[in-house]
C-alpha cells in the first residue's frame, strides 16, 4: 500500500464542546490567513443560522499542511437532529478527534458520534477540551471516557487511544496536564502518528463516493468526496452510478478542485486519498459513485437512519397570503423541498391528498425548523403544521419511535421535570448527582411525548438546564400522552390591533402582537392563561364619551408582547393550529379560521 502524504480526519463531539473553535485554532496557527485577513471566530460556521444558533448544521471541509503532510479536516455537527451530516462524512475520514468538555464530560451526542466513528473503523484521538475553565475535572472525565469506550468498542484495538488536553479557545494543547502550554501542535503530531494514511492504490481504476454536493451558477453541480482509488484529471470520461445501482450515465469531468485552507483550488490531477470537488456532472446525488468509464465499479452507498418526525409544509392559505414572500405557489414550494433532498440526506418528502401540501420528514423538530427558517430567508412564504412522530407497522402492531433524553439541571427541578415527563410516558432510567446540586438524568420517552417539551423545560428550569435527545428504538405504541395543552387568545375579526383591545386581551393572558398590527379572524394573538382557547377582539376601539379620561386610563401602557421564535412556536401549537411563515413575519393561526366553523366542528366531535 502506498504511503500517502495525506491524513483525513473528522472532529466529533457533543454540541457546544468546542469543535468549531478547535478548527479555528488549527487554521489560524498554520498560517491559513494572511496578515490582512481577519477571519473572526467560528470560521467554519459560515451559515447565518449557524452563527445565530451557535451550532454547526452543515459538515464542511478544510485542510492544513503540517510537516509536509496534508491534513484534511471535516467539521461535523454535534446536534442529534443533524446526525445525517455526521454519518455521510464518516466515509471520507480515516481517523477522528473525539472532543470532550473537561467539565461536562461525555454527553448524549458524544456516545452517538463515537459509536458511529467506531462502526466505521476510524482511529480515535481523545482531546479533553476547555481545561482553562476553573471547574475543570480532566481526570474524572478521562475515567468516564474510558467507561464509554469499554461499552462501545467492538474490538480490543479500539481501547488504545492517545489523549491530549487542550484549550481550543486559548489556542493550545498539551500531552500531560503538568506540561507548559505553547501552541496547538500536539494535536497535529498525534494525527500524524496515530491516524493512518488513506487506503487505496493510485494505479487502479478511479472510484469516488459522492458524500456532499455544492452548486455554482457558472459551473453547475459540484460533487464532493474522497478518491477511494486511482487518480482523476479534467476532461476524463467517467460513469456515474446511482446509489441504488439501477442507473448509470456517461460524463466528462470538467474541473477538479482540492481544499487548501478555506479555499477550493483547481488542480490538474486529483490523487488517491484526497478529498476533491468535481464539476461537469448532472443529476448527481449523495451516495452515487463516480467511477472509471472502462472498469466501472460501484462503492457501497451511504446508509442513513430513517427520520422519526414529520411535518406538513403547505401553501399559505391565510387572508394575508402573497403579500410578504417572493415564492408562494405550490409548484415553487415543491421544487424547493425537492432540491433540499439532494443535499439533506436525513430528509424525506411525500405528496399528500392535497396538491398544496407536502409531508416533510426529518430527524427532529430542530432539523425541520432549520429547513423552514432557511426557506423563509430565501423569500419563501408557506405554512407548517405541528410535528408528529412517524409510526411503523411491525408484525401487525403499530410501533412508534422512542428517544433517549438526557437532562442536566439543578436538583431543585427534579420533581417538576419527572412529573411532567411521567405524564408524557417518560421512564427514568438513570440519575447521577455530582454532589454540588447538579443532576444528570436519563429518560426513555416516546417521540410524541417530547413534542412541546423543550418550551416547558426552559420555563420549568428558568433557563438553568441542558437537554438533548437521540433516537433509541421503535416500540409498540401504548398509552396516552397527557401534556398540558396551551390555550390561545384568538382574534375574532380582521383589522388593525389597537391598544384598548390589546389591554383587554392582556387581562386574560400574554399577547404576542403590538398595536397597529394587521390581524384576521382565526389568527392567534396571544397565550391564554387557561388551557382553552378564548376569542378576543384586539381591534376594538374605546367608545368616546364627553367625560374626561381618568388619570389611570392615561398612564395605562401595553405590556411588551411575547416574541416567539419558530422553534418555540412549534413547541406550543396543537394539531388544530398552523404557523404562517413569511420572510417578514411568523404568525400562529387556527387551521379553521372561522370561530363559528370551529364551534360546529367541536360539537360534532363531542356528539360522535
């Protein structure tokens, strides 16, 4: 086997353990940027949503040169909802850096990504990060990591791994805790020593598995992947084999690019083991094989776990439709969702009985809400329903997805959380008290029980808690979820909201709009203090009289309205509600706008 001067490594970790910050340090210390360039922080999180949410959503590639070896680095998401991104890039790596917070220790997603990495046979390097924090506990965290490897390793060799301690924020790494910090190079030395060079021969016929896609207005589709064997150069004929192996087509490669730092550089020859980008192909999909035209052989396609939740995306049907978005027809909506399937491997799309509504399935509420928020920023106007679990028929019985829910919070909130999760059919599986008042809890909960829990969790813990979940298994569906339903204040008529009408509404709950806002009948304008919906007239003006207003009237002011995000809105709506999404607004509304029609439906349901 050839000794290639290449190392392909992916960085895996639980969300917020410092992956992207570590990549920042590696890039900055290896002179990727000129003195005139100011890359800022979280360089790899270039997507606006990634910067806002502080999480990595899309896997990305970069590279550095260290001691004459090219190190290709793949930054991956840590949130379970984007695990489809993690799975597909594992194919490109030969080793991984498992990054673990020196305070938090291994967390739910740490387990998931490590399990994935070990199943792909990647050589791990453990980096215990954030050792600059006063509350660090590196020795006990290392013990927890050892336990995790003992549980997940499938062969003895996986139990031998090097450990480095680091502060990615301060830009240094050390091999022993007593060492003097200098720079980040100890991590790079470990990569060269412990990660093997890519397998494959440069003399065999060309093969590449497409693991990512890009698009350029001039070059068209861009296929990205690691060369498994052979070499490739521009103008070379090749064959594209679909992931299912049923279709193949002939193409000629136009250009070949490699990654150098944050840039794609055009080259005359792509070498075995390198991660490259190719132009000149059409209708490429993730999981396809690009191969030699004379000796075409397909590579094993990427396997991705099935989605667990679905949501209806439909054409906006509110009275305000078409006013705020550039794209609002069913044809435009379906094309945009279909295009998303080409790059978002964890997503599924289905048509429904209605030509104006489509079912979109994903790995969680966050996965789907990020898609909706992205489309909104692209000028799309549409409406979405409450997320629902995807049920399966197994041996004649209905099964539903269950998730492993991990919570870290103050012990004061244990009672209220366990009581609420019990009503959601959650079962407590493990409790760890760190002795300082912090609890780590693990529950097994049906996915339908977790819908809407995030908002309750944030309110119940007053923001003092961390929760994350990942798919566990399918189990027979049983029991009713008894989550507390949220009652809404619903507008009784169309018009402009006024202060007097809103003040009256605020006596019944919390309003979600200010004065001077256009509303329509059936639009949700606030949260009711009770669990039932209440129809209110927020357009009602105060009747004028000859009597002078009292001082109390003059100083009466509106309470600041609630400003809910898309995720928060998805958490509180019921199956009777929709969210109207436009580039300018988020509006909650009832599916049936007419109050009379809603009452008629309610009566017929009770009588039946």
